[in-house]
C-alpha cells in the first residue's frame, strides 16, 4: 500500500499567523491519523519578498507547536531548473506562448465583467496568436516575456488523455467522506505558467514539487480551492499522479476577513511572547488539544 504523504508549504514573505497554524496542524494531525509522512516545503519562488529570518521563524513556530517533519526540507528557490524543465515540456507541445503584456495592457483590453478566481481581470488573449516575427523581435530587443498557458489547446489535450471524461479531483471532507468535484480550469483563462521575473509560477512549482515529493494528500485552506482546477489541469498535462485534496475552513479576523500577512495579522511569535501556549493556539483555531498537551 502507498504510504500517505502530506505537506505544509508556507511562503517566507512574512511571519506565520493563526491561519498558518490551522493549516500546519491540520496536515500534521491528518498525517498521524493516516499513518503517513509529513513534509515541510518552503515556497520561496518570490525571491524579492522571501527572507531568511522568516524561514527561521517558520522553523521556530513549528517546533513550538510540536510539529515535526522530515528532513531535508525542500526549498523551491533551489529548484528553478526543474520548473523550467516542466515548462519546456509544455512549450514543446505548443501549450505555452510568450506574452509581453503589462498589467495596464491587460486592464485596458480586458472585459470588466470577467475576472479569474483571484479577482484579477481575465487575460484577453493579447499575445495568444501573435506572429513569430513580432515575438522574436521583442525577445531580440532584450525583453523578457512571461509564458502563458493556451487554455483552449490545454483543455483539448486533457480531454484526449482522459478519453473525453471530465477533469475532476477528489475532495476529502472532515468526516472522512470523499466527494468527486468537476474542475473548471477555463475560469483561470490563459494563466501565467512562467513569470517574467521568476522561472516558474505558483501553480507550476506546486504541481512539480507535489509530484517530486510523492504527496498523496493536500490539506490547505478554502482560499486555494479554485486553484485546484488549474493544478489538476497541469498534473494531467505533465503526466503527474492525482493527489486527494482537503480544503479546510479559514480563520477570520475581527473584520470578518481571512487572516493575512498583508493585513497585519498577529503573528504566532507575538502570541508566544505574550504568553500563549501551544494548547492556547489549538483552542484559538478551533482544534481539540491532545491529552499530552492539556497540562501546558
């Protein structure tokens, strides 16, 4: 039998908060319940925002919470060549195309009534069918394009590989029941697979690393539910295995919005320095506290 493999994959662009604690504890406890392995992955492809002190803070916070993980820890910024290799495979199949459009270009041509699940204006296909001579001229001039997925072609290829069956993923509910969900990657449009400034995108790096690490169960917040659509598409295109997904509830702040680093959510370090204990954190995120921690 395949041993379940789960992971916690934070981005080191700020300190961890209660939302991260819920995600890390959910993955860790699920791995224990399934008799599986638990991994930590540092998703630092955004090297302009990632900092070493935030990585050290992740290690300190997880140790304080009693969360252990296998070594070595995968650091995404050390594997850019692997993401580029995956992108080259897609490019070789004609599924990616160069794009030089700026945000203002997209905003000026996009349909204001259409946006992707992140609320970004849906890309209007500005560079989808540009002539090679124009593309090569821009590249020869020193401009660096992003690489976008040709969603129409990608969906056709996926349908051929699935024998015309719908693209789906399996969602694991809190009670252990499984639900088959039909994915809708088209709502992401021609998504960026390789950024101009980084030789990867979140979606590409995630699917490459989950396959590389043999991740079988992906536990993460409901805010990433829609991302599953395009990630399943990439998994099929790249011939990667299909994991089981479990999207947990989110922790909301006093304003009713989900906690986030950008909105200054109180960090686990600050809570720890204010006297909070690991059982306190579990109670704050609505999780039961194991008997061996209740005395703390």
